[in-house]
């Protein structure tokens, strides 16, 4: 289960990195990449700093939500498997 939780957390941070990629010149942004990330503008900060700050903050929100959904899904699947045996 721990390996799955690490994977879900990594997926959350990857989603945030994709969502905020325009700040570093990569157009990988989609609406579904970071569903919990707010649209935030920062004045007087370099694009690299914006990318790092927003990726860490948004990635943390994504990681927590992905891990929660993954934990619930895996727990239900294990209980159903155990009930079937």
C-alpha cells in the first residue's frame, strides 16, 4: 500500500508541475492536470520562482487528494477481495 501512496503523491506533484509549466516556457497546461489548484498571479517574482512555489503548493494539495482517493479505493478493493474469499 505504501508504494501506491508514493505513486499517488508523485502523480499529484506531476499534475501541478504540468499545470504551472507555462511559467517556465512549456505549454503543457490542461484543465484536468491540477483540479484543486487556484489561478494565482504573483507580481514582482520571477517565473521560475512562481513555478516552484505554485508547484509545491498545488502539488501538495494534489498529492493529498490523490492519496486520499487512492487509499479509499485500495481499502475498498481489499475488503471486497477479502469478502469474496
